[in-house]
C-alpha cells in the first residue's frame, strides 16, 4: 500500500481522510446494540464469581517443613565449628574451613 502525503502550508492542519470512514466501515462494521447476541450482565457476573472461587482454591499456603518449625535454633555457630585453616583473605573478609558438628 502506497501513501501519498501532500505538503501542508504553515497554519494548515490535515483534515480527515475522505475514505477513512468507508475503510473503517469495511474493516469493522457497526452493529445495532439491540441485535448483538452474547452473554447478559447476569451471566458475566456469574462467570466472574466462578473464576474468583476457582482462584481462591488455587491459592494455598506452603506447608511448613519439620526443620523450619523445630524449636531448636539453627544458627551457623550451632551447626558448624571453625577449624582455623584460612583458605583466603581479602580486604573485608576471610574464608576459613569448618566442620559440621
């Protein structure tokens, strides 16, 4: 499709294309709202309510594992013991080996 653009003079605005309404009518014909068949407002509301109920059923909390709910606190110091062997050192931290208790 080739479009031909005409230059506009200063202060002149482009008006509607003479074939625009005809092209739009062919692409998307207008329908009388009284003739449109489809779901009524009641059907639509019922469908939305059903979708909300389905979504509620799908949303469940994750079950907690035994380790996360135990009364024993699992801190690093309680689970591991440092051996004192330094593997590397940087400006802000050092890396040491440790053993699982």
